[in-house]
């Protein structure tokens, strides 16, 4: 088969790879329907995460089951499936507590920008649709495998409630999906922090009521201006930088909550400052599997359309252009078709 391999910062190639095979009785093999480039893939592309030896890339996927291991009974060959970027058995104590992304048998997906993918823990990870969905739904279902599920987790962790005010820090695919989530969870006012007009328009389409272009202390001051000097009930941090985290914590009101889902880079939290702020802080890798059945229903019913975050579609063999376009902010998110 063929798939994406990163060799060094700025160097992703489409190469011939070994076909995946069943290694454990809990595995499945899927044929990729669509996959994509994620904002977090840009960290190693930009040299901000260590690349190490050349290795495959990609952790978002939907596809058709080709083969299952002997212990997999939840899905069968021929079915269309959606899975999470973090695999889970869905039976351990952490999974039963709703934190499948901290499953005791967790494996992070990392080979999905390819024609075929091995899915570990397939029994607990994959969710099959009742029938093969129309291709117009594939981008939205693909978004559910990470960015929509992660945006939902940001809103859930920040305790967005009906009638509340939410601030979304970050206008990438996760931030835009977080706007959808805040709207679906009933936020009355949703303030999206963005400097990019195309992304601002999409945020407004998804449910944002206000746009703030300022960053840092100026951004915090603007949030306070919009909230009567108090701050927001919920802040959804969808970037992962030190500035984004500071901005999120300082934008929340006393008693408010911050949900942080951007992979942290050089982020440090002042414990004493947090203590006296009365701001709650929760985040981590999104437990996407917890939300998948509901999110799949919302996409297939037409209630939400997170697939709109894909504003560039490429054949899979042009995956490197997807990285370049996202790195240069010519695209929010690149959809890849095998």
C-alpha cells in the first residue's frame, strides 16, 4: 500500500509501505475512505516536536472494515466505521468512567494517512454506521474521529451550560468545532478569538455571536469588556501554546472553567495564581469514543456539519501539499482521498 511518512521537519513523503495485517485478535484492518492532516501534525512538521526516525503519520480516519481479529465481534467486514485517534477496549475502569483516551490498553493511532490502517482495540474503538453513509457525510464523520470530538471535549470540560457565555481560544479546526459544541450545549453567547476572516466567517456560521481579534493581555481585556468586567463562564483553549493558556485562564470569571485540549507546548501554570482565581481547569486527550455515537447521529441527521472545516481536498498522494497549505494558513484543514 501507499502512505505518508515524515522524514524530517518539512519533509513528508508518499511512499510504499507494508500492508497492515492482524497482529492481535483484537485488531481490525480498514480500507480508508477519507483521512486528513491534523493541526497537531504540524508540530513535527515545524520541528517543534522531535521527528526521530522516519515514520508514518496520521491519526484521523473513517473507512470500510476489511478484516477483523478473532475477538472482534462489534464490527464486521464491509461495514463503514468511525474510530477515535486513541484506541480503547471500552471495558477497563477508565473507559467505563468515560475516559477512553486513558484506557489501560490505549494505543494512539499514528498511521492513518494511508490506504489501509490497522486498528488496535477494534472492539471498543470502532463504531459502525447502520449503513454506508452518502459520501457527503464522510467529511463530517471524519471530523468526529478527532477535531469534533476534541472540540466537544473542550466544551464539556469547560462545563458549558445552557444560557452561559463561552470563549473559544483558537480558530483552527478544533477551535471551530468547539464553537459547534458550545452552541449544541446551549451557550447563549459564544466569543471566538480569531484574526483570520475566512475562519471568522465559519465561526459565525457555526454559532459564534462575537469575534475578538486581540491576543494576549489585549485579548483578555476585550473579553472582560464584553462580559461586564467579570470574564466568561467557560473558556475553551484549543491551541496549546503558553500564550493561549494564559489568555484562557485570565478570560474566565471566578468560578468559571477552562477546558484545555490543545497539546501543551511550553505551557506552565502558576499554582498560586490558579488557587486564588477560583477557576477550574480540566483537559487532556479527548475521550472521543465517549461521544462518537451521539456525534455520528448529529452529523447523519444534518444537525451539525463539522466537515465544513475541510477547506482543501487533495488526493492522498499530495499529502505533503496538505501539510504546506495548513502550515502557511492557506487551509484550515486538508481532506485526503485515497
